[in-house]
């Protein structure tokens, strides 16, 4: 309740800009402009112009994406009121001959691996459908046991349970196979969430709330507010219950970007949510940053195992979930 009230005093800002072809300088229409991993986005008009609102709750990069052109990511938009963006045409690095070469694993099997590790294996994952699977390129490196996936167009996923349509633009996706399961999974990309629950149906609202509780996003927001115990988190070390703030050292000061600094005394700590759901946090840096909206960095150095580590795209919510960004 405190968290939601604190957000109500956030005021929106408007960012405008124009997108043109880098060579011809002609304006580009219907270019996607969105804040990564949120529901906040728009497209350019016939003059290549766009206008998009945001608040301090939006900490993710601004993505400029258009089919056939190199994607542009902008992180310093807060210092600017108007952007002039030139997009360069992209060049495909892998041609059809290489893609269609027999690599020792059928496309059907590679696609099955991709679905399992991209969407996950939860009930939410079972309700998901990839709308453009034909656009996904897959290759198997038998010597290294690695499946690589990429796409020249964003992957569109319809999540029936949570009523989101997600546009995910792959930057990197690799599955390293073990004997029976994936030994490791790395996937990076930008995403935009289209909210399909326009009538605010109670069933969907409850499904999203259930997914949120115990998620990394929920954990990070509780960590920032020092509400870990109140939100149902318990911590363990070598089989013993421990006090969270004996291990998490959270700064009281907030920097200019609204973040706090967090240090973990041990590199690895067990996390239990409501006593039964087990996860692990493993940190490979002396400190990391987190804000009250659940954004944290550096992401590659703060890893999760167990239940949180199994969460994939099907169990993800946009960064602006649960926040009132209309003020």
C-alpha cells in the first residue's frame, strides 16, 4: 500500500522525436518506439514523428525498431526533450544456404527446445502461443552442444493466461544442452507488452497478481523498500534460517536516478517465498543497484536459481506492472 501511494506523486514527461532513413533522409512511418519491457509505446506518423509519455518509474532504454533496419537503443533520453534518429538498413549476416544446412538435429526438435527454454514450462507457458514461429531461425552446433536462435523480425507471443501480446526482439539466444536438460540458457532482447485485458477482467487481474508474487520483480521491489519479511520472504544459509538484513546491506541514500546500492555479504543465499517456494540468489559483484520499481543492474551479475531461475517469458510481467503512470 505504501509503495502504490508513493507512485501517485510521479508526474509524466513527454518525449518527442523524428525518425528518418540514414541514407535518403526520408521520414519513416510506423516505426516502433517503446520503452523496453513495458506497455508504454507508440509508432511514428507519416512524417516520421512520434510523441511518448514517461515518468521516473521508467528506467529502461528507449527502443527504436523498424523491419529491415538496425535497431537503436537510447538510454540518455532524460536529458533531451526531442530526438532526431537516423536508422541504417540492416544486413543479414547468415544467408538461407547456411540456415537450411543439415546440422544433425531436426527443426522440430530444435523448435521444441526453443519453446521450452524461451517460454518456460509453467501453466502460463502452456497458455502461450508463438504467432510467427516460421520467422525463427535455429542452428545446432553438435561439437559444442549449443542451439542458437535468432529472427530478423520480433517474435510475437500471445499469453492467454495473463492476456498480454509480447513482441520480443532477440539480441542473443543460446541453449547449452546437458545429458537430459538444458545446462544453461542465455537470452537477451528487447520486449514490448500489449495489454489485452482492456475490460480489466477480475480473472486476469488475479492471474497477473499470482504470477507477480514471488517473482524477481516482486523480490526486487520488496528489497528496495526493506519489506522482505512483510512480503513473505524467508532466507536460509546452510540449512538455517537467517535474518535478511544480516546479509543484504541496503544504502539509505538514494542517488539522482532514484536507486539504492545493495551489497550481499555472501555470494549465494537461499530464498523461500511463503515457506515453500525455493530460489537462490547469486551475486558476482560487490554491489548492485535497485530502484523502487524493481529495476536492477548489472543484471548479468545478479543471477537467480531455483523457482526464480526457472521463470521465463511466459511468467514475466512488464516493468510498469502495478504502477500508476498516468499522473
